[in-house]
């Protein structure tokens, strides 16, 4: 948790915070290339997504490396992620038939989380930290968005199921933490014991192998079973 009184909006131009803002600034360019809708445009989108992913890593890395972990940065990083995903989903609804029902629950969840965080900031004077299940949910949603952008059919189905499961888990955890914070109790996230870490790591490896294999199969016609 971070004290609200430590927020300094003058820090917006620090390099790590500019990295967060960069993700938002990339969204109109991605929308433009989605609208063009050809192979060259898709390649440009993939490159822009790589830049966005790099900025998401760099804002945290630079904050730690330069010893500039600030209250503003802890707000701006997840907020930039939410704005980036929201704008992309709206563009995909119009240009790639992204499911409206999923967009509705994603938007509703983000609004509720922002409202809950605002209440905590106003009533308790602190900013609740992000939880691991929320980070995994956002990673699954990001892959789902990428799958729709490149029209990867298997990736759309696989990431849709994973996103929904993590949506439920993270929403339950955020709700629990909200009521714990309201009662002045210690906030909790997913267990970080060794077994859980091994299980999550193993799942991530298997998921990545399956996703990449099917990606190569669809776009390169490469298969182990031919």
C-alpha cells in the first residue's frame, strides 16, 4: 500500500512515467493500422505491441534501477494498462468482432476496481497494491487482444477461456481485499509458497508452448504431425 499524501504530479515527466504514457499514445496508431487491415499493417501492429510490452517492462525496471519508485508511478502504471486495453478493445469491437459481452464485463470490472481504489484513497489515505491474479488476468487479456489483432483463431479460443477464469479469480480477490481494507485488516494476494510458484511456472511454460505451436501451425503451415 502507498500513502496518497506522497503523490507528486510533477513526477509525470520522469522517464519511467513517460514509459507508461507511451502505451496510451500508441493506441491511435494501432487503430489506424487495424483499419488499413493488410499484411503490412498487421506487421506494424505487432511491432507496436512489442514496443508497448517493452514500455510496460521498462517503467517498472527503470523505477527500481533509478530508485524512483513513486506513488504516482504506482498509480500510473496500472492505469495506463487499463486505458491501453480499453481503447484497443473498443477498436477491436469495431474492426475485429471482439465479443461485446466480454468487453462489457472487462469494462465493468475496471470501473469497479477504480471506484474501489478511489474510495480507499479517500477514506483510508492509501493506494491498494496490485495482486498477482490481477497481473495474470491482464497478461491473458493482452494475449487475447493480440490474438484478435492477428486473427489467430486458436489463440482467441484458448485465451478467452483463460481470461474468463482469471477474471473470476482476480475479481474475487480484489473484492476480498476491498472488504479487508474497509475493515482495517491486512490485504492478501495469491499464495507465494514454492509449490504454487512451481505450478504457475509449469502452467505458463505449457501454455506458451501450445500457443506458439498453434501459432506457427496457422501462419507457417508447420506441424509436427504432418
